[in-house]
């Protein structure tokens, strides 16, 4: 998608602090971190939201989650982290390209706001 910021990061048209990349996904630090460790895990395929995903995306969605588990280990937060997916404006989604937030490094309260 031409005007999608996460597509541009995946295509290296926009800079980001990338910590992992493979054929399917890219992971990079959030510009506006909400925790000491805050990484976004994003598929290269443009999927607007979880509601916009289809059955063909099931394997890809699993890869995103497994990448989160591996990155959490690499960044030393495996013991306690949160994986968040905001779906829809009222749930806090501001970028219309599906992404997981991986957050850790501080006590994370529940319920979230
Ligand atoms: P959400 O509100 O769930 O859609 O999350 C979007 C996230 O993307 C926010 O936490 C933003 O801080 C982050 N973000 C937006 N643009 C960039 C960017 N260019 N590089 C890194 N993070 C970004």
C-alpha cells in the first residue's frame, strides 16, 4: 500500500530501528515507546487489521506470535511481557496495517486502559 507507513518501513523507504527481518515480517522499535522495551512486529503483507485477515493468513499470524516469543527472549523480557494487538480505532488502532506490540521491562498493569 503506497501510503502505509509500515509498508514503507518493510520496503525500506522509511527508516526504523529494525531488530529482525525475514521474508514474512519485520520487527522494529516503536517511535513512542510505552514501556522500556516496546517493539512492533509487522507482516510484510499489508493486512489492515485482524478483522481484515483471512484464513490464508493463519500461518503468517502464527509466525508473528512466534517471532514475538523469540524477540522477547533476545531482549531479556521473556519472563514477563505483553503482546497487544489493537483492532479498530475505538480499541486504539492508529496504523491500518496489522501489528503486534511487544512490551516489557516494567510492571504491566491489568486491566489496560
Ligand atoms: P496502534 O495505535 O496500535 O495502531 O499502534 C501504532 C504504533 O505505531 C504506535 O505505538 C506508534 O508509536 C507507532 N509508530 C507509528 N509510526 C511509527 C514509525 N514510523 N516507526 C515506529 N513506530 C511507529
